[in-house]
C-alpha cells in the first residue's frame, strides 16, 4: 500500500511539475518601489531601465509596497534597450496596473516598442478614457475597447490591464473583464527601445497618471485562477509574493482575480 501511495504521489508530482514548467515565465517585471522622488526603476528579471523626463517613484498612490511610478504626461518615460525579451513576434502577455488622471486626452502612450514609420512593433494607449493599442494584426490592426460599452477603465483609480496574445488572437482584459478579442496577425520585431509612459517616435501624448507592477511574460495568460501548486511551480515565489502584497494593499476583487493566473 505504501508503495502504491508513493507511486501515485510521484506521478502526481510529475504531473504538477509538467504543468508548471509549461506555464508562462515572467521576462520583465517592474515593481516600481522605492522612496518618493527616486528615479531608479529596478527590474527583478535583470533588464536595465532608464528614467527620462520627470518620471519618478511616487508614494502618493500604489498597488504594491506603497509606491508606484508617476508620469506627468509630458515627455516622461522609462525605457529599455531592445533585446530578445522585447520580441512580440511570438506569444506574450503584457499586464500592469494603471491609475489614469486624464480621461479626455487622445492617444496617451502607455507602453510598447511600436514604430509606426516602419510598421512594426506593438503598443498600448489610453485614448479619451478607453484602452487602445496598435500593431496586433498588422500595423493597422487596432485593438480598441468597444466604445458602445460603458467605459471599463476607472479614472482616478487603479485598474488592471492585460493584453494576452497567442499566435492566433489577442485579448484585452480590463479589471478581469474581456474588453476586446480579435485576430492576431504577424507582428514584426524590431530594435526600437521598449518604453513605458511616452514614445517620441509615435508623436502622441504621454500618459498622465501612475503605473505599478508592470510585467511582460512570454506566454498568453488568462485572468482566471489556476491551481496553486502548478502556478507556484510555473511562476515562482516572486509571483506569490506579488499576489500576497496586492491582497494586503486591498486591490479590488476583480483586480485580484485577474492577477491570480
Ligand atoms: Ca509598487
Ligand atoms: Ca515631464
Ligand atoms: Ca524588439
């Protein structure tokens, strides 16, 4: 009997391990923590980001650890040189929390490595109170929250934003709700820097507000819970700590649900 239990236990462990290893891996993560005014943005995955303009750590609003990044909407961004981490030609997920302060400005650039002149890359924008994005189905493949719906983004509050893409389709989730799902085309990679907050090449406005816990993963993620053991093996203790921090910070139920994948 003991031998049977051992064999069954071993098989179960292998199953969980297999599930875990097949899960997405975080390739960039900015917890945006630190002291008020700091311009140091540490990436727990080792990517080197540089602050430009007036972007800084702020303790005025936060999802994790009492601090986030504040962007004033005018030439403020955090940038990182291109590398294999910032290649969106395969499956990927970009997710983060944002606290927008301006719901009327057009095309506020939140994140991406888009380069419209060359027709490659992807981006995420906040456009007159709606989420938007470009480049997911050819350069003109716009990704826009359906404007016939009530706005899903809450101004002057934290929102969880997730763009999850496999090779066939791309999904935009806002606070755990599916806002848009559409065909995903070929996404051409390029050497443009990845930037958060503004993108001079695009020529639009910068984002005005706060961003926290910015993450890039190398697989599509769904905003649904998965078994804790498998998730733990797949995402590691870092993710566990991040979720525990969010629970302590009192993020809304929908936000917590979308973070538990
Ligand atoms: Ca933080
Ligand atoms: Ca500025
Ligand atoms: Ca790239």
